[in-house]
C-alpha cells in the first residue's frame, strides 16, 4: 500500500508572497527612516524582516500533508501540525470518515483528528480512498 502525500500549492504560494511582502516592507521602512532611526524603528524593521524570512523559507512548516505506513504504524504529518503523530496499528479502534475530517479513535490515547478544511474534492477523495483501503486491509472498523 502506498503512502499518502498531498501537496498544498496554494498555501505555498501564499506564504511566499506574504514573506516577500514583509521583507519588502522592512527594506522600505529602513530606507525611509535611514537618517533618523530610533530603537523602535529598528525593532519594527527586525520584526518585519524576521517574519518575512520565516514565511518565505520552509521554517513555517511543510507544504504537504503525509500519512506514511512504517513498521505497522501510521506516521501522520499534516499541514499546520508542528510534529508528526505516530499511531500504532494495534492501538486503532476505528476510523471515522466524515466530510470535514477523518478521526482515528485509539484505545488509550486521545483520538487523532485530521482536518480536511480548505481541500478540494479531488484531495478529499484521495484521502477517503486511502483510509478506506487501509481499514479494509488491516481489518479496522470504518464508519462513514
């Protein structure tokens, strides 16, 4: 069974444009007040510059969501999540597939909710198909 990888190109472009805009604002602010820079002016320039670099580079996070099958467990790294979540196959009670989210109910820990907001129909179908195939292959209850 293949891993699930979904690219978010719209967010990637938005982050790049926002980062470039913030860097441009920092440069313009520095040039406009070059003769009379005060401490607060430097703080503002550094603020815009740091956030511009943060958004322009991959420090903001991944631009793809991944569900990988590794040694009998699911490693889930979703867009907007800071770190990956590992869910062992034996720990999964059931998988709930809804229009707006996929929820993996675990025996002992909290359920893992994967939000599907702002995704196109083709990406949602790909996600539904992956979790349907996975639950069928591993004999896990699937609730639609």
